């Protein structure tokens, strides 16, 4: 699938784009959830922070739900999230 950059640039400028914007946001959140589930074994501390966005915790991780594309429900609250990773400063010594 080819992405048209002009379509993305103009997204949200038309009043009738609300449905499309909602779809993009929902799809993005589902992708974040799925990636978080897959990365949990590697970086569990950071993923627990990320799962807090969806009011989920490590007990809610179910790898079989990765194939479900409507796991998140309309009206479910989305929490703000802090910084997942600390910045690594390089010393040029």
C-alpha cells in the first residue's frame, strides 16, 4: 500500500475527515498495544508504563489477542503517559 504524503498533510483540514481521523487514531493505539505486548518480555518495566495508557497491566497481556483488531473499545479512557526511556547522554571523552 502506497501512502500519499499530500493526503496525510491535508488530513484533518476538512470537516468531513472526522471518521478518517478517528480510524487513524484507533489503528495507531491498537498498534501500540500489540507492540507493547510483544516487547513485554524484553523491556517489561517500560512496557508496564506503556500499558498504563490503556488501563492495562502485565496480567492483561494475552499474546492471542494480537490477532484481534478491535480489542480496544470505543469510550475506553486513554491515560497520559510519562517518558518511557531516559535519555542517554554521550560523553565525548
